[in-house]
C-alpha cells in the first residue's frame, strides 16, 4: 500500500515538474518548493546523524576526547559568517580548510593529473604492433588504432601551442595554434554529445518510471 | 513569411514535443537496435572476468538518485556479474545517497545467486571526507568503518576476515556521478597506492576520464546509459539501460537532425544577408 502511494506521489510530482516545459504554472512551483524544502530537511538530519554526531558530538561529549574542542571552535567560527559585524572570523576556519586541502591535493594531483598523464604521452611515435595488426586485418578501426599515437602527439603539441600567449598567433606558429583549436573543438564536441546523452538518459529514466512502475504499460 | 523566418520563430515547445515522442515511442514499441560493445567497457568487463573466485572487490557507490537512470543499471549488472563469478563485494560510498541504492542492487543479485550478507557481501555505509576516507582505507579499513551501514560491528562478519586495508582488495570500482568519485579514487588509490581502479560514470563526466583510461590509470570505463547497456550485453542480462537504448538512439538522431537543419538555415541565411 505504502509503495503504491509512493509511486503515485512520485508520478504526480514528475508530471508537475515536466509541466514547466509547457509554461510556468502553480503545479510546477508546488513541486519545486516541495523539493527544496524536503532536500533541506533531509540534508540537515543527514548531516547531524552522519557527520556531526559521530565525528564531533559522540567523541567530545560522550567519550571525553578533548582534542575535538578544536574542530568545535573552528565550526563555531565558521557560523560567525551569519553575523555581518564579526563575519570576518569565518575566514580563519576557511583558510584552514583551503590550506589543508591544498597541501593534501598538491602532490597527489600533480602525480595523477600531470606526471602520469605526461608519461602516458611518452610513447613510440610509430606503434609497430598496431600497424602490423592493420596490415594483417585491414579495416577502419585497425587504421585508426595505428595512427592514434601520432594524432595524440599532434593534438597535445598543437593544443599547448594554442594556449601559449607570449607570442602572437601568426605564420607557422599561428597555423599550429589553428590545428590546436580544431582538436579543442573536437574535444568540446565530444563533451557536448555526452551531455546530450546524459540529459536524454534522465528523460528516459523518468518516462520509463511513468510507463513501467506507474502505468505498467511496459 | 519565408520558411527560414518561420523556423527561426518556431515555438520551442514543438521541439520538446518531438523529442518527447522520439523517446516515448521506442519505449512503447522497442526496435531492437544493435548494441556494440566499446573498448573501455570491454576492458572493465575483462578486469572483473580475470579475477579468481573468492576475490574481493570494493564497490564505492558515489552517486545519488538523480543519476539513477545512468548509474544504477551499471550497479545492478555489476552485482550480477560479480556474484555469478563467486566474487565477494565490500561496498561503501563517498556519497550518502548511494548506499541504499547499492544495497538494493546487491540484495536483488544476491537473492538470484543465493548469496548471503556478511559472507558474500557487506555494505560498510557512508563516510564523509572524500580523499581523506580513501587514504584512511588504504591504511586500515576496519578502523575507518568499524560498523556496517546498519551499525553492526564489521569484525562479526566472515567477509571481513583478513581484510585490513586496500592491499586485501583485488579491484576497486567507483560508480560515480561527480566529486568525490572516480577522480579521487584514481588520485589516491591508484596514484598514491598503485591499486587497480575501474570506473562507471555519468555520460556528462565520461570524457574527462578518457585520459585516465588511455594512461592506464583506469582499468576500464563505463560511460552513461550507453556504457551500462553495453555492460548488460556482456553479462547477458537485459536491464533498464538496454531497454532505454532504442529511445536514446532515436532521440540522438532527432537532435542531430535539428542541429544539421538549424546550421543549414543559419548558413544560408548568412549568405543571403551578404
């Protein structure tokens, strides 16, 4: 019974939200405000029981671990932001967070997003095994695989040239920069395509719910 | 009024209606379009298929209900694949709302394959902290998660015997819809501790992970509903992703048609103005 009520509620709220595509209306507004309210309440309760309670309240007030006074004080300082006159105090805990994360991220980020990536581009310009595969079993995929290394190399170099602004993009240098733009455009196009796929997937998810779980047509 | 002018002033709701029909009709009348398995998904599948029975895989459910249409089918197919190969699952999450979703996927697959909670799979729950949690897991899993998602001590469960840190995990899989997610697992678990990491992500974020895949930092990548459908095909299980692929393909064809037509009219309009 509860499940049925839940499905009906979800179906109606889905229709309320989708009604915005026709035009703004009170049903959409109702669903929107309800979502904001429920989300706020959900996260408030969740943060208390899953973060504040196990990580601060229990160890400090029930287990007597006094070291936890430091995060408590930093937390209170953060809330000072709500009082305009002493809002500047919140900058201190923020500085602490930014500093900690910067220190933590710096080396790891450099390793996984720069060094490992650069290392991956340091490969043989001519992939002999891929060319061998192409000549043994000719085909478009085999050909693309064989030329992938030179294409990546050209893409990386010309892409970097495009972002080199200390010299005017003219002549041969400008030509390379233009090739770099083409590579960037292809990358943006791929991102755009994937974004469309994601948005359509969400629509499919909602319509599948309406047709399958609610109306039981499929 | 010329056709180009009429199209320029076209009510956008007509486009919404056409896209709506392009999605709903194939859902009601499936076309059975072919699904080709891409290399990143095949690598993901092979990474799991190469594991021995009894191996332990950590699934981090770093997503929420908003990304369910894309990520949940991966979660379901993955649980079936792992249980069918008698691989044990240690589940957890860097997103709180992913925990019940992963639990539902595992329970459904466990019922089908006769697997038992605590012996064949466990859900450690959610822990706030992102990269800090991953670092802590690399040092000590039971200390980071002393209890499972329902508050029971993890030491009680058979599956956790011999599990001290990430060294005792054979493969890490992050099903992610943003940060913290696959990126953080690659940065810490793979980058710092050199553990094998595979990822399942939403389509929006998929292009950002191809450099990791090409560099060998990721052992396979499932991107969006299309990737999930490919994975369902590999595990021979028709799930919601496969059922949605006809609609996905038709909707894409319609959108491509709109883009081409709009560009033709834009370019011809520009030329006639000159």
